[in-house]
């Protein structure tokens, strides 16, 4: 009796699943006719080094005002630190990393940049004069 109820329940769920799939919208991809030479990648924008941009919101990480495309940032090397680490910032006349970048997730201070803050370009992006690729209604309060 139990097996019969389980079988009927599974069959009902299966039928309901297929019925739901039948009503789903058709997924459309690009056909060969739609893939033409007019489909181009967005332009590569150059970094604007002449001015500092205002932040869009209070906690926004600062934008990078110089090229970083060829900087080496991997598990062993971070070229950003050659100028922005507390040891070199004054000599290089570069902004020093804030103290928060030297604390681990438990708040323990260190002399080295915390590995959770190691990949700078995760938060800090180069500033550019690019137009938005899509409409955006974001605004700060």
C-alpha cells in the first residue's frame, strides 16, 4: 500500500513537472543569420589620469587614476603594494593603504596586507570616461 502511494505521488509530480515545462517560454539563441560582422565588442576605454573623480556613494572604494592592466597581481606578487604599502607610500607620493587593509577578519592588526584584501582590483577599478552600456537609474540619496 505504501509503495503504491509513493508511486502515485511520484507520477503526479512528474506529470506536473512536464506540464510546467510545456508552458515555459521558448529560449532563443543566436542563429548564424543573427551573428554578423555588425556585432562588435564594446570599445576599450582609456584611463583618465588628469582628474580625480568624486565617489558615487559614501563607502565606495576609491577609483584608480592610472593604468593597472599590466600590473602583476597573483598569489605571490602584488605590484600595487610597491607604491601604496605603508612602507613606500610617502616616498612614492602615493595614497597609503588604510589600516583596515592590514587587519584580518577578526580585527587582528598585522604589518602585512591581509590576504582578504590582496586583490586590489576586486574593489578598486580604473576610472574611465565610459558611457554606461545599459540604462541605469542608480542615484545616491
